[in-house]
């Protein structure tokens, strides 16, 4: 028995290797009236998510995926609703992968922090979970069942629901609905820019905010970007810069303390610049925003 | 298969560092950049591809696709399911105004009704459903056809040779919606490849292959057999997870990993997933030649000179163990268990060699010196504990 326990402790340590050290509370599924729940024994981790979703796993891993739990709900008539609970290391990472797959055209419903219902599919965000429900059956009953089971799962997970506070800082005028995103790595193709929040605007441009650990990190980031674009400018000399990026075009930006706000695909648009400055002012007042603990 | 046999530098690439190959047997790419690339032919499809292609799955900006396209990369690989279709839509937007013969698109569909855990097709799978998903992909891509259409995630002969699936792929070709059809696999790969040979429908195999698999003789044999039957091979997962160590502090040398893959002449191209311009730049270095430097070889063999996961199979440890343990195989079991989290495979190897839960008991001290620097005794002690775990906890 002692040996068995030691072994299980060892395997638990092994599991932690692949979970990036995130806390791993047990994940359970709720019982739902009139639906028989089968919790599947397979729990997928970063080490084997490929086995289940193949190349799509890379995106999940890039948002610090922790584990995936699977359950099936079946009713008396044989309809099956499959439930997948993707757990990420933090709510902002779950938000990141959720928004990377979300389209503004979907039919959004009130569930968790945000969610949408499509034919045979209900996906939603709840705290550090990205929840996916689907069925290969179709019809109104299935759509209704997805919502009933989804709401029960949402309640059962008991997460603090909400979108990242940073999204609320973006100017609302002209925002395209459901276009907000969090890019966790290699923003616009550069490792040194690491992560960013973005929102699309009418007029075809995008505003972004990069949040550094502190002012020095943002200054260093700007220095690296200017070095890449071969611009001989000291970023400390002015809070307003335009990066002459050969790949992404001109990127106007404002540095405001530990934040950098900027524009993509809108360097020639006056309204974009006005909104960027508005965004920078909001950021300057937003000392309440949490640090980037999730990168 | 490789079109170039001589190289010199004629013009710098987009990044100013690529080689170009020209001679009688050298075929200059008609790429956007004037950089020639090593070209290989994709089996019986006859498609000629630069050895470097792009897996688009994680690219969240079209500008990185543009940079790849401008640098001469021709094949762009996506899938119906990547980002719930947004990945295909992004490629569709990018390519809609570009000459159709200037790029090759590969996309793949995981059939609805598949049990993704077992890879088996369930009763919900229908040919019609699969074709509908294929049509959705074409709509998102804004294209009349794709160059390579894959059955995504085939894990067994049974799934690959499913009548409905073969009929769907055949119909896509007949209707001109797919120039060529293939299959993507990364589990039971040898079985899937041999099934493709047997079925005679598939033309392309998207195969997971990297330097950690050099001792997988069954897979290498299957690739050889497939190539002889005219199958074209495209490599994925070439970076083996990107790190040599458990703590993810020792990165795999990407160029070395690609070079290793192309030592196999049957691999026509690879689809690393670039998400930053620097990665693209680095991977383009492979155009300078496929010969590995000592440093690159060292990185692959020993995790940058430090202990990694992957046993090089040098057999130097043979006969070193006082107890006659199969050290190299136990290192493989350790890799499956700790690098891939595949406890089942680790246990399988222990069972195969009759290794118990404490194989080093009674040994006064380890006499094995591993050329890759593995702490052999420690790893054996860790992995052999799997024997103490009830089987139903593992499988």
C-alpha cells in the first residue's frame, strides 16, 4: 500500500510537470435531471492534447492550457450532448483562446462570462474554463438541451465570470461588437511585444494595448521595436511614436506608463489617432488594472 | 526527388540571408522573392514544393502569411477546425486577389461522428456530412478547389479505409473540389500509411516525424513503402514539442530539427507553424543547405549538450548495466511517460521487457554512463514505478 501511495504521489508530480504548475482542483460535471452523465476517464494534458484535437492543440497550448475533461450526457431517446471543459491557467488565458475562436456573427446568449449558440453547438467562457458542448443530433430539443446543460455546468463550475477589465478601457465609439481579443504570444509577429489586447473598429483599423510589468519593460519593448525597424529614436524622448514596420505597416503608438497603446491598419486615419489618444488617457487613469500575471 | 544539387548565393532573401541554387538540374522557384529554394516533388501528385512550407494554424495576423508568401513559401496548411474556421477565413481573405497558381492550399476535415479518443468512426458519420464540411471549408477559403484535401486525424486502418470516407474523398476529386486527397495522422502512423497504400485513394500523407523518432523503424519502413507506392509525404511536428527538457528551458534547434527531417528523401516539405517573423527568418536558413553542423547535431542528440528526453539510440549503454537491464528501452519508456505524458506506452515498454517496479534493487551503484548524459539510474527508478499502478489507472 505504501509503495502504491508513493507511486501515485510520483504520478501526481508527473502530472504537474505538464500543467505548467497551475493549481489543479478536481473538475467534476453536474448531474442534470433526465440526462445520464458519463464522465470519461481520459483527462488530456499539454502532453497529449494532440492525440485528441491534433494541430489545433497548438493554439490551446499557447494559451497555457492546463487540462481537458470530457463528459457525455444522454437522455432517454438516445440524444447525446458531449461536454468538453478546457481549463487554462487563468481567466485571461481562457478568454484568449475563447476569443481566438469566436466570430462576431454567432448568436450570443447569456451564459457564463459570454457564450454563443450555434446549430448543435454551445460554447462559452467561464472563469478559467472554456466550455464546449456539442451534439451530432439536431433540432429544437437539442438546442434547448444544450442551454439547459450549459447553464448547469456554468453554475457548477462556480467561476467568477466576467471579461478582462482591460477591455472596458477601449473607447466604445465605433467598436465592432465581439471583436475584442487577447493575443498571448508574439503579438503581430514579434516575441518582444509579447501579449496584447485588441479591439476592431469601424473604418477597418484595430486598437491595441500592451501591458508591461512596469514602465521600464515598455520602454525596453519600444527600444527593441525601434531597433528592428532601424529607426534611430530614443523612445524616452517622446510618448508618441510611429514604428515603421516593414511587415505590419506603420504602427502609431502612445506610451503611457506601463502601457503601450497603438493602431494597426490605421496610421493614416485621423479618427483612429483620436481614439488611440483617448485610449491612452484612459490607461493613464487605470492604475487599478491588474498586472500581467498570466503571460 | 530534390531538384537542386548545387547552390550558391545569388540574391538575399527577404531577410537577406538565404541561398539560391542554380545549375542545369536546378530549378529556380518562380516565387515572389527571387530566392530559389530546394524543391522536392510530392509523390505522384507531381506538385513541386519548396521544402519549407507553412502551418498556418497559429498565425493570428495575415502579415506573417504575407511574409511567408513573399519569401517564396508555396504551401499553406490549415484545417476546417482551426480557430473554428477563422483560420481558413483568414487565408481566404489573404489569397483571394492573388494568382491561384502562386500558392498551394491544404486543408483537412475531422469527420463528424468520429470518436476522437479512439479514432473510430461512429454511427453519426456520413459521407454527406463530411462533404458538407468540405464545402464549408471551400466557402471560407473563397476557393473553387483546394490543392490537397485531407481526412484529418486518421488513427487506424479501419477508419482510413471506411467505405463512406473513401467515397467522399473520391467524390471531392471527381467534382474538382480537391486536386489531390490525403490523410493526416500522428498515431499508429505506420498502420495508417500502409492502409493508404492498400486503399489506393490517398495521394498525400501528413505525417508527424522528428528527430526523436529515428529509432522508429516501423514508421521509417512504412514511409519507404509509401514512397515506393507513389505517396507524397509532408512532415509536421518537426520540432518535437520545441524543448529537450522537462522544464522547457532547453529549446530544440529548429533548423537542425528541420534538417534532420529532410535527411529522409521521401519527405517533400514540412509545415512548421510560424507565429513570429524571427521564426520564419530562422527556418528560411534551411535553404542554405541541409547538411547539419556539429553544433546542430549535438543539439539534437543531447539537448544542447545537456540531458534531454530523447535517447539517441547509440547503444553505448549496452552491457554496461550490472543487472542486464535494457537501458536504452527504459530511456524510451521514460521519454513516453515524461515527455509525452503517455503512461500507457511507458508501461507497455516495461511490460515488453519484463521490468518490475524496482529493477535496480540490490544494485550497489550504477555503472552505466550515458553518452547523452542521462541520469540513468534515477530515470529507471522513476519510470519503473509505473508497474505499481493498477492498469486501469493508466489505460
